[in-house]
């Protein structure tokens, strides 16, 4: 019997294919194409580490185990590995046959040692001697302990060293130093790959030995290692142990660039099963080319930087907090600046009337201005509480550092919630105003990260609404007081209420449709996988509810009559979660930190906010409307899980959502500023 759901892993691979399709587009600027290719490789690395690593673990524990759809894990793994091999071939082909040759034509290409002039060769040799050789750590691979020596996700040089004296050979590897750039730019904007430099000049490191049978390789290890949250006394130390364990976990992929006798010996020494070996003729770790795609001074080779607008409702003569005393603020990033969010927290830290700040942190920037503001607030005597999620995958080490810095400053730090990931984006400021305390709240769909806010699309809403402030305080009190999420009047938290609320909203539309009334659902999210929610959507569609979904990544729902699913891949990463329900003509609009994924709705601390402010609702509906009018960078998700790019219909003007929204918010700000400029404000005598 055919499953009513699209396989999650294959859906994710199709999402990555949509990104690769951007790298394949000949009408895109060269450096844009290179950027998209690098993103696909970074995504694939994470997929192998997490998703495939987890499947291998489950398969190893029970080879005959079937998932909830009745499919064997072994069959899924075979299908995934077949798809990833096809995908990698396409990556290598576009890199070798199109991007590298075109980069060379533009003066940004790869230089090989044999192509260097005499002066360039001398410069390269000197750079190796001074900057590279002292950092090299050659290691001989011998016996069963060999795999322990190989770092995960690092390109390594492998070669055979033959002793002239004993006529004995050994396999030696040289991991590329992580504190050196992979693409070495010594002369201009062309580059030498670090591995080329090492292999050519490393001979002096092996006196009295002859080097041969060179190859490059890269090992990917499983990172799906859960933390023990039940019996551990020091959770921070447990997270450090998880990070350490990943460095020695089993391999899920071995990438190689040659098929030689040395390669066969390398596979044996590393104990990698043949199905997990991947050969590529392109340079390994294409993700390292992301920085090269940002090479400055080549504007003709990349899409122009979009103009970022200021909020039309922010007065430069007033603070953000003063503005919130009169109205709610909505910001759509990166079309509108993230600065007001930073200003909100910076003002709160410096304001003597602010008594308390509470905030969640999931992923922050490396040198976070937000963390600096929280530290400043604590040092100035304010009570500051921060929920730092230590289980944010691949950011664990960074979050540990941030948590320690906050603790040293006097911040009360909570390491998330046992058994759940705290994924909500919530900040609460409590301010003394006369005889009363007033609460100010920021709720967002994206992380508190001023760097990713420049290329992730997200929503920020800031408000002084008493009902939102009360629930925000209850949210933090529930976490710090080890109680339950109960008593909420406005905010809808997960894992206690959010899933039930979503299904209830869907079912309401279903009932309206069954009565012949207008019923409509439009939603925008990153991923859609929860089967209960999908089944509710199926019931709604069968009843006649008009459903439009904009899902960027994983989509396990199979589109059918009355359900349209699109995915948009463009210069910004689509990260907003916006939900709308017709609700009998009383339009209900929400923003949320949660996708419609089982993990978000059942295993994470999330928040959904009903948006009641008329202006904010209008802005969000405008964004959603633009999603479903995109006929340039949008694709339909088909019932078999594949994608089909949307083309303009006959007579239809081309519309690219991200370009349209950039223009929309720019014009909106300009119009508002013109309106303000035309207002006549008289100078009045000062009252005596």
C-alpha cells in the first residue's frame, strides 16, 4: 500500500536539489552560482552527519526494524545513498566543467603549481615554509587505531612513504590545518588549494623516504549522539563530552578523489564499508568555496546587494522603548534593519528604569552584540536571566562559551529544559514607570543573531501589550520555577498547546467548508513533517478548504486537490513562520518559532503569537501574498516529492518575491518619511 506521506530524508534531498538547481542556472551571476553550490555541500555534510548517521545507528541496533510507514531502514539507507551519489556527481560536474573554467576566465580561478611563474613559485614556496610547514602534523596509519587519528570533515593528504634504507613503505596522512584558509591567495584573486601546496612542498618532512601514490580524502563521522539528561549532575560537562565523542564516532562517509591501490589500503585502515565510499573528480569540501564566492570588487559577478529599509514607524529622536509605549512594531528581516532589535536590548541594558531582562538564546553571532548588552545589563545591577540552549546542534561549544561569559557577568543562566530544546525566540524587559511596572516583549521567528539576520528572512514583533507581557513572564517563570506551561491567555507554547491549537484551527476551517462556507489556510514555514497535522490538512482539503503552503525544505505532505505547496529558493534563506486562517471571515494571523515538525511540536519549547495589530497583520498578509505570486524562484512540490519550477503564465508579468518585497519595504519607508516631512509642527511658547 502506497504511503500517504513523502519520505522525510528524500524530501530533504529534493530540497537540496532545488538549491543545486540555482548553481546550475546559467542566467545567474557566476559567484551566485558558486555560493549556491557551496551551500549544497554544507547542507549535505550536515545531512550525512545527523540524518544518515542516525539511520545507521538505528539500523545497527535492529537491522530488521521498520519505521512508522513500514519501510525498512536498510531500504531507506540504500535509496538515500543512491540519491546522494547522483547528487554529488551533479555537484562535481558543474564545478569542474562550468564554474572552475569560468572563474579562471574572470581572474578568480585555481592555479596549479605547474602553472606558476618563477617568481610566483618562489612566493608559494616561501609561504609554505613560513606559514604552512610549522602547522603540519603528518601521521602514519597503522592497524586498528588508524581511524582515531583522522579528524572529521577535514580534507587530508594521503601518500605512501617508501624508506630508501629498509625498502619498507607506510601510509601517511597530513590533515589540512584548520587555522589556514583552504584557498590560498598569494598573488591576486586567483587561488592555490592548500592541499596542492602541501603535496608539492612536503618532501623535506620525509627525509630518506620517497613519496608516491598521492590522494586526498575526507572522513565524515556520525554526530547523532544524544546527551544524557537523566543521571548527569553537570549538564555543561555532559555537553562537552558529547562534543568530544563526536570526534571518534563511526564514519558515515569517506570521500576520495582517486581510485588507486593506496585508496584501497586507506579504506581498509579506516574501516569504512564500501557503500560509504564516495569518489569525486572535483575538489573535496566544496563548502570551502563559500568565502571565495564573496570575493570583493567583483560586483558584476554577483547579484546586487539589496537595499535595506528602516522601519517607517521609528523616530530617530525617540528610543525603541518609547515607540513601543504608543504602538506595536513589526520588522521583516532582512528587508528591514535588525538594528531596532539590537537597540531595544541595548537601551534596556543602559536604562536605569529597567529592572529585569529575560531572554532565550539558541544560536547567536560569534561576537554577539546581544550577549554584550545582556552582560552590560547584569554588570549595571539589573536582574538578567538567560535560557541558553546547550543542545543547539553544532553550536554547543559556542553556546557553552557564551553561557560562561554571561555567568561571569552575574547573569542567571539556565541550560535549556530537560528533555526538550528551547527553540523559542523571546525577550522580556521589565521597566519601572512611575508607580507601575511595564513589560516590553520581543518575539521573533529567527535567532538572536545579527549576522544571519542579514540573509535569513524572519519576522520580529515588539510590543508592550499587557497580555503578551504577562504570558512572557509566565513563560520564563515556568522554566526557572520548574513548573508547567499553564495559564497562558495569549501566547501558545509547545509542547503543551501548540500542536492542539494548530489542528483545532485547521479543523475549524474544515467544518466551515463542510457547511459550504468559505474556508482558507495559508502558511509559510521551513518544514512540514508532523503526520497528525498533515492528516488534518488532508481532511480539510477533502472538505474543500483552499490550502496554500510555502514550505522551504522538508515537505512530507503529498499535494492533492485543494492543496498547493510551493518552495522558494533565492538569495535570502526563507526562514519565516507565518500562519493565516480565514476563520469565518475573522482572519486569524500568527507568527511562530516552530515549524510543523514532530520535533518542534512535541520535543521543543516553542512559542506562537496571535497577531492582532491591524498594521502588523497587513504586513504579514502582504508577505504571504507575494510568496504565492512568485513565478521566478518558486517551485511546486509534486505528489511524488519532486519539484517543478513555476513559470509565468501567458500574459503574466514576472515576479520574484524577494526583489518585490525589497522594493515594497523601501517604498513604504520613503512614503512614510515623505508624509512625516509634510506635517506642520508649530513651535509653541514654553509654559511658565
